[in-house]
C-alpha cells in the first residue's frame, strides 16, 4: 500500500484534475458523486489517483464537502 500524508491527499483533491474520462480536466473535488459511484463499481485505479478518488468519494458520500472549502484558498 502506498503511504500518503493526510494533508497531502486533501490538498491534492482541490488541486488535481481528473486525467481522463467524461470529467477529464475537472478538479477531483468538483466531480459529481454519481460519477464517483460509477468509478467505485468499476474499481478505483491503483496508486495515488485511486487513493484520491476513493477519498473524495468517501467525503462526498458522508456529506463532508465543506471540509475542503478552506483548502481551496491555500
């Protein structure tokens, strides 16, 4: 398993754009939950992108989007 710093992961969610697919070039934090659910059913990719997508999925699933708001201004 790849070890990523929690702060690094959260910051990357507001800075990283989806590299492919229907939402290519969309910030991960702005991806709709239905698309994240679809990716989950397909299986999250391995590596850093998979960790990021799984993290943003869990954040949105649990209604915690507001946690990312202050990070958008850093």
